[in-house]
């Protein structure tokens, strides 16, 4: 039953991220990203994943991430998976500075073979490089199932104004 709820959550995130509105199209297109994250709690989780960020306003993006990897519990290593959905608030939505701060809040579903499924609240602060025609780096620090440290490469799409 818990795994069915997790699949429904992931499917809901995908549907929300794929929906298109005229307002969002005027702002920019959905931006994919590739991620590497570490979550430190009772065990240490190391994951790689993909995400999407869809504009829903000048300052806000609806974001979703799906990731997988391993969790290390003392001497035992087990498979780990997660899906997150949240809202990213940009402090510099027009990229007037070389590096821009942002905050993300949302919910996530984590799984590892030892602790099973669990839902978590997520709070992240991050800094993102200026938008160019090349992938943009971003660095994150936050909470959500433990202390999170993340790195993302965001792929440019659409209008780069």
C-alpha cells in the first residue's frame, strides 16, 4: 500500500510538471536538471537523479526530482530511492547577479530497504549560477529526511532573457 502511494505521488508530480499554461510559456520553458545529492541522517544516502523546474510565476518554479542510489547504515549498504515535489522561490528571477539565491520548500517520499517508505518535509536554500547557453551549476543545503547537500546542473531551455 505504501509503495502504491509513492507511485501515485511520483505520477502526480510528473503530471503537474508536464502541464502547460500560457503564463508559464511566456516566462520560460520547463528546465531539466541532473543532480547529485547526499542526505545524512541515521545512515548516509548518496543519490543521483533528474529533475524538472516549471515556471508558475515570475519568482516561483514548481520543481520535481526523482533520484536513486544507496544508503550506508553502519556496515550495511542498501538501495535507496526518493521523489520530491516543491516550490522554488527565486530572489533574483532575472539573473541580474552572477550568482542568485533561492529557497525551496516541499514534500518528499524516501525509501531504503532498511527504513522502508517515509514522507518528509523539505526546506532548502541554494545558489545558482547565471543563466547562459551552457548548463548552469547550483549548490544546495537543506533539511528533508536528514541534512541534505546537493549539486545540480540545470540545462538551459527556451528564452534566456
